[in-house]
């Protein structure tokens, strides 16, 4: 009897981003994708969010490979952090392999790594699992889905996909291979749910070429286009439109410049000689000859577009008559940041074009009719929707039921669920740690971190510092306490409250039963007494910090 297959999502289920799927069969583990997520507004000071990889670290001797479906950050962004912990080979389609290589070279904390290119149609033997890559369409070239062949059955992971009959790279989704897999018999389908709530079909990338051509052709002055640095096919569309209208092009943003240089060297990006300039050279041309491609379509504070919008860029300033095109969809959670960027650009005189005004971006994910087609071709016995917030997963589950997948064979999982599946059964048998891990500079914090809890506390209620001078001889107070505040009250307008707080702290410690006073005792008594007093008077609970001085 074959071993059960274990499916463990460590990211990407119940959220958009940080996609990471673990598949186990016997003693072998493969990981599909290792992505990041952009921080939400309440994740104060956080740069990135990555999956909790504790389970992989504990079982690193069993991890045979990391398989990458495509080169977007929400699928490869956590690789540097994973490879710092695990010495494991990485397999990726050609463009994704080269984008990952650029990323890993930028991360000095990553040592030696084994990164291999795999073409659509190729298979890799990984212990008791054979991984077969098949081509799908997405908003980036060389995107793939992965079929995992085991003695217990076939698992198909769709990757991010849509059905595009006129893709920019000329390589449509391999529907014939999907049909063949369906005829062979698929035990489980794991399928992209990002657009599962949208009826109909997702438009082709071809309409973006037409929209960019019109927008750049009509622009009277300089054009700036913000998009993802990994979206090489979009850069090609922008370059084609620039050439068509007699404009030169420059790139801004470290990741954009590095990826474009790689794409030019590898032949992914084709631009006539003399068209590409650096930013300084381009700025010497008349505005109607300029196109700038830059990072920051998600409003990221440190990206080029956000710095331009805040007037913090040394090299690029908005001029009256500029056209700024945001060629990307706003990731959930980034709406406020993107809105701020648009407002600041407009305030400076730029005309901003988003997908609301023109088809300058289309989603790379399948809508309902395409999802139904995938289900119809694969004909899985079991179905698990992946890649999306819970409502998206639930909507996709409803589509699977319409397509005659048995209700009891459809499982909506969340990060950390462990699904054991055989030919005759499928059930969640346990739940593993799979929360957020926050990247803050060079440090990593988990969801229970006191640092992040304190930041939220400070942001909400501010803090109060109580300075206490102790007599070294007696161990008691020497003089009156001093109080300072930041983000809590206006000290000049709250003199009476501050005086009452000083008197309360002094009385609390002078009447203390414990002399000499000890630091832990002081901290506990001051926070208890002062905290209750301030909440009663203001309705707020600031963070209280005591500062002890000896004389």
C-alpha cells in the first residue's frame, strides 16, 4: 500500500502573497515556491513578510528541492531567507532562474547555492517524487505549473495562470498536456484562486500593448511607467511603444536596472541599439522624447516612484505635463500607499493613468470560466484551492462543485493545515506553525514578537517616561520624580495632570513596604499605579518606561 501524500501550505492560503506549498511523500519533501508578502499598515516598521519555515528547518534532511513556478516576488522573494537555513537545490524555469540568480547575488547573507534551469516539459526525479514542469500563461514569461508524480497518485499544482491565446511571449498554456494529465488520472488539483470571484475571462496581455501604445503616443511630455521589476514582458511592451513613437528609454530602481540588464544579456528583452540610455542622458532630451521605467507601482516608501512623489529623488523631479502610468494592480493592503503616491504626483502637475482609466494592466490570473476549464481538463478526484484570501478560496471551491467534484472531496485549507491524502481518503490531521515572519532590516520577528506589539502600543497611545533618582545610601527616593511624554499628551497643556501623576508616583514609592527599592519592584508599582491613574483620567493606556538614577 502506498504512503499517504501530505500537503502542507506554509503560505498563500487565506492571504495574497508569501506562497509556499510543502508536499511530502514517504521520506521525501519538495517545496513549491518561496514567496514574500508586502506588509500591511498595522505591521509598523516591517519591510517584508515571509512564511514561517520552522517545519522545513526541523526536516531539512528530507527536503529534496525547492521548485519555482515563476519569478514574481510573491513566489521567490523568501528564497534568500530559506537558503540561509537550508542547503537545498532550487529548480526554476529559465527567466525565473535568472531573476532568482540576480536576487540571490544581491543578498550577501546567502552563501553558495545550487540553482538549476528547467524547461517546460522536463521532469526531475526527487526521491519518490517526480516533478514535471508544464507551461502556463501568466503576466511573466516562462511561467509553469508542476505535476508531481508519485506511486500514490498525481498532484497538479497550477502555479499562477490564466488562459491567454495571444501572450506576449507567444507561448500559450499547454492545454493539451493538462488534458493528458486528466486522462492519466489526477488525485489532487491545487489551483490558483486569486481571481475566482471574477466572472468570465481575464483579458489577454495583448490589450496592454495596445493601451500602452495609445497612452505613450498621446502623451505630450515625458512619460514615466511604474511596474514590477520582474515583469520583463511588460518592460518589452513599454519599450516597443517607446520605439514606435520615437522616444528613448531609461530605467530607475536597483532591482529594475539589474533585471533589465540580465534580460538584455539573456535575450529576454529586445530593444534596438541606441534606444536605452541612463537617466542623466535621457534628461538631456526634450520631454517628448523621454520614457522612464521605474519601480514603485505598489507605493513602496523606498521605491523610486514614491520618492519622486515625495520630492525626495535627487535625479527625477515631476515636471508640468508629465504622464505617469501605473502598470500594475494594487495588492490588497497597499491601497492607501498607492493613493498617497497618486495624489502627490497629481499635486505636482502630473497626469496619472491607472487601469481605471485605460487597460495599462491586466491581471495574470484566471477568472471563473478559465478556472472551470482547468477543472474540466484535469478532472481531479480531490481539489484544494490555493493562492488567495479565504473568500477567494471559498469561491473557487464553489466552482469545483459546479464542475462535478464531489463536495466531500473539496477542502478549503489555511496556512499550517496538514492534509493527508490517499486514493480513498483525504483529511486534515494536524496543524503546524505557519504564521507571519516579519523582516525588519536584518532582523526577523515572529507574530508574537514583543517588538511589534510595543510598536503598535506606541503608535496607538504613545509613551510616558518616569525618571526616578534613588539615594544610594538609604535605597529610597531622593527628590521628586520627573515625567516626560511623547505621543500621549501635550505636556504644556496638561500641567495639572502631570503634577498629579508626579505626586502619585512619589507617594506610591515613599509608602512602599520594600526598602531599599529594587528595580523590578519599582517598575511593577509605577506601571500599576500610574497606568490606572492615566487610564482613568484620559481613557488611554500609554507605554510606561521607568528610568532609574543613583546618587
